[in-house]
C-alpha cells in the first residue's frame, strides 16, 4: 500500500526542495499540511477567472463565484456525510467552529450548576471557549483523566458523565498523543444522559473516514489547512435541529434576511451564521483538497499512516533515552508521534533535526493542561501524512540519532 503513496510527493511542489543541504522531510503535518498543485491551481484559477462576491450580484462572475462556493459546501457535505448542506457551516477553522458552539449553543443550553465535560488531552481551542462559558454561566468545567498509556479513561468518563453534564466536548484524535477516541460509543453514553456531544475533529478528518451521521456527534469541527486545503477555511457541522435553536455569533452583511431600524431577521441555515464576505477562494481550495483525498480514499490514507508507524515505532523503541508518548497499541493511533530525548530540550531537538532537513514541531502544542498532566514542559513531535514515505521515516530515525549524538556526545 505505502508504495503507491510514494509518487504523491510529486504533486506537492513545496516538498521538492533542499533545507540545510538536505532534501526536505516534512513531518509537521499536525500543525499544517502542504498543498497539492491541484489546490494551488484551483485557488489561482478562481482569482483569474471567477473572482466576485457571493450571494449578492446577478452578473456572471458573481453567479460563478456563488455556484463554486456553494458547490464546495456540497463537496464537503458529501465527504463527511452530513444529511444536508444546511448543516455545513463554513468557518475560519476548528478554533472558530468551537468558539461558535461554545458561545451560541452554550448560551442556549448551559445554566448555573451545570457541568461541561472535556478531557486532559484537549487542544486549547477545545478548552478555553468552555472555560469562558463556564465562568459566564457559573457552570463547572470537569476533566476526564487519561490512562497510563495516554488513552481516554473510559471508566472515569462514565463516572463523570452525570445528569449535570450538559455538554461533552472531546477531541476525536489528540494532536499530541495521536490517540483515536471512540466517539461513536461516547455519543451513545452522552445521549443516554440527555447531554450533547461536540467533537474536535481537527486531527481526525484529514486522516480517516469520518461520517458525522454514523458518529452521532451533535457538532463536529475541523480545519481545511490540516487536510491539504488553504488556511483560513474550516467547517462546523451541526445537527439542523440544534443549529435552528442557536443565535448567530457574528452579525452584519450576508447573514441577514431583513434589516429594520431597530431589529433584523436572519437568513436560513447555513447562511445565518456566515456574516461578512466569506473565504470564497479558501472554500474552493478546500473542496479540491477533499476531492484529492477522496481519489486516494480515506481508508487507504488511514492504512498508509498505520503502515508508516508500524514501520518506524520498532526502530524508535531501540533508541536508548527516547520516550514516546501515547498508546503502545498502534491500532489506537494515527501518524502523530510525540517524543523526548533524555537530557535534550525539545526545542533543541527540533532545531537539530531541522539541520538534517527534517521538520518536526516542539513545544506544548497548544495543550498545556496535557503537558502538566504528563509532567513535561514540552515535547518534540513528528506527524506523518499521505506524502510521507518509509524513506522519510528512516531519515527521521537517523536525524534523532544524529541529534542525540550531537547533544550527548558532542560529536557530529
Ligand atoms: N493544532 C498543532 O500543531 P486551527 O488552528 O483552528 O486550525 O486548529 C486548532 C486545533 C484544534 N484542535 C486540535 C486537536 C488541533 O490539533 C488544532 C491545531 C496545531 O497541533 C496547531 S497548535
């Protein structure tokens, strides 16, 4: 399977370059992915041939832009199997999507004394909006513990899921541990308690098939730039019945039906949430990215990443002084590998690996409560994607060994 992925690199012009005298090995895909030529072309072609504002004009370019923008929404709807395009809101990314849910839906359902349940593996974008809501509503933010090997502790989850729990908001895949959470099972538990489930899908949608109807999540958020699309475009899926109850978060042009001196009415879904001129080129680019992923097949992509980590993990485990975070059982992981080298600061690790042409990220990965929980100030992190190969994995291992040698033995 991975062999047929080897030729994908040629679709990504940015990958064909030398960094610090070494061919680039890009392993920072959890932060953002690179863009294939088809996505770059789609964005450029839009500006060359169809640029206009959407939903406003009747001239030909305006109609073209509108039909491409709304056509992109349909491509995305089909990709995640939402029941209708009214349930697919185009946002700036996962952060905006989660903020909209917390501010608008949270406003509707959360009352003083209620609980909002999240976990210790959440990204700040799935913590801070809930902290703000909890403060405003005098609700309580409750954290689910993790198991020893970094999975969601499902016993603790079930203990903390009570009649007081109004909203559960969990990541589908952790951006630090790479662990995949059993969202479908969790949705059943949450709904039995009459709660609502919000899912941060930023690290899941790019890497595996996601069917929002099968998952039964009430809201599901993700970002275009982590799945080959442009930056500044993302998605908030929500069940129609819930979106109907919510007020828009932003107000202004595009989202109104009728404006009088003192009051206004809103457009229908999904437009009532999309105030102002949207990221039209971003949506078009994202749809082309989705089509690129669909051509490869999301099952194949998940399988490719699994093969890469099955290939690289045994090699990493042989390196003395290397700690790898997250589950031992690779069936519960995507291609995210956080690690530390004893005695070397993760930032130094990332800088030294860059000297070898290998791009990895170091830091708290916008997950400070998780770092505290793991008792680590930071980690280094490699994250694989469709265009990474076994040769990249080998280079990754070599770069770790060279880094270790350089810092611990002063050689290189
Ligand atoms: N994680 C990373 O390097 P935005 O920035 O809105 O596109 O995505 C935010 C976000 C939300 N949830 C998860 C699980 C994420 O991983 C991210 C982005 C990047 O891990 C940047 S910190």
